[in-house]
C-alpha cells in the first residue's frame, strides 16, 4: 500500500514559498492581510488562501495571518495528508508511483479536477467510476499485471492535460516538474522490484 511520506519531500521541494503571481488563478482570492507591507499574497508552499481557510475548521487549526504566512510544517502536513491524500484514499492504492502521481495531480488541480481527469482515463480502460474510492479500486485492478506501463500512460495523460490548458507562462515549469515526478516514480518502481527479488 502507498505511503504519503514518499511524495511530501517532492512536493515541498517544488512549491517554494509565498506567491502573489497575478497570472495564477488563485490570485482571484488573496489573503486579506498584508505581509511585510505588501498585499495580494494568495499561495504559500502550494496552499492557496482559499484552501487554507476552508480546511481550517476540519483540521482544527486557526486561519490566522501567522499560520498562513509562516505555514508551520504541522499545518502543511495536515492539509496535504487529510485534504488531498486521504480524500483520494491513496493509502489503499497498491502502486506507490501512481499514488504519488495522483497526489501531485490533486495538489495542483484540486480533488475534483484530478478525479475528473483520472475518471476519463479509466473510461478508456473500460471502467466507469463515480468517486475516488472506486477510481482507486479500478487502478488496483489494472495495475496488477503491468503497473509500470499504467504509470507511464498516466504520466503521458497528465502531460496532455497540461498542454490542453494552453497556459504557456506555466507549461514549461509544469512539464519539468512532471518529468521529475516521472523519474521519482520509475526509481520507486525499480526499488520495489529489487526489494522483492
């Protein structure tokens, strides 16, 4: 079964810190507070202000300026694990590499966005799924024989998803990140094979 600890270093490596990029769709809902005299901050460590506020009651942290601008690891880990990884039931996925790919997809596109895309992919394999739990069950079925092949297909699927967004300002960065994730996934698959031999 997959473990969220495998992918968190990758995500934190790629996310960086505070952002107020006006080209990002998250800029439509910035934090209402200034930071160091500047306003318009909408994302910190990959967590948008709207996500930060919406998950606070569920995850039992305070949606304060300090918690958003500093983003303690304890809060970030709760948001990632319970807000994204657990929402996809990724602990139940047999393939660590595919779980990591989906977690990163959900992190970037939201649970609904990632599910809708994976749902379309599974339809090409003859599976009709209604929720993330059913999607994980279907992925476990189709990865029994050749999980590496399915992983690479999903990488290509996500690459096409990025290109279809037609956002040239971000596409190169997205594809570089995806290539890094592909390499991590292949290393994870190889390590599992060595552990089993």
